[in-house]
């Protein structure tokens, strides 16, 4: 009587192959997930900035707000300027908006010169304010290339609808 089935060696080889494939594919999957969250958050910040720009065009000033997006701030923009105003970024942390401030306000190096200026920012994956600061004399210094998983924790900041802190369009993750 001949038994049908796999030997222990055959099973160990299959498990080893699955382990090797998992070790190769999981880091790429994690990177892809973080990149998707980063790009989604960038889209949300751009949408909010566009809504604020439209509000400024119609009213001559940005709505006064400082900090995390609230229901009151949402009511100013929704539904006329933006259908749904996101309150949180793709990582679940609050999106911050600073707008309609006095001319001497300085947020992350963005100098407000009027009541129509605004900053929209996300603290990204780690949810904590990073060290990046916008320098108007060297504006490209706020842009970075994503080279590792740590770069997904770097902040995303738009000033008056322009990216001042964020990833450049070309990126390659090596982690």
C-alpha cells in the first residue's frame, strides 16, 4: 500500500519559498501603502487650498482660522467651495489651516502679508510637526526626494496654493 502525500522535505522547501517571497514583497507593499497615503493627503491639501483660493477670489479675504479643521471652518467652505472638506489626513491626523491672520504672522517660514494668505499643512505619517521650514530665498530647499520610509513622516505644507514643503515629483524608495 502506497501512501500519497508530501514529504517533510517538500513541505519545508515550500515554506522556505513562501518565506523568501514574503520577505521580498512585504517591504514593497508597505512602501506603496505609505506613498498612496502621502499622495492622497497631498490631493486633499490641494483641494482645500483651491477652495480657499476661490473663497479669497469671491470675498477678498481668507476665512479666519488657526489650527485643526473644525466643523465651523468646514461650514465656511462646504458645500459652495468644496463638496466635502476633509478634517484629517490619510494617516488619521488633523489637517491644519492658518488663514486670515495679521500681516506679521509667520507659519513655518511662510510670512503672511495680508488677509488673503493661508497655509494648509499635514504633519504626515508620524502626526508630529517636523523641522522643515520654508525659506522664500531658497524655495526649493523645502522640497525633498522620497528615498526611505522615514521621508513619509516629513510634513506636507502649501502656502497660498503652492507647495513649499513636500516631496518632489520624482521619487524612489530604497528601504
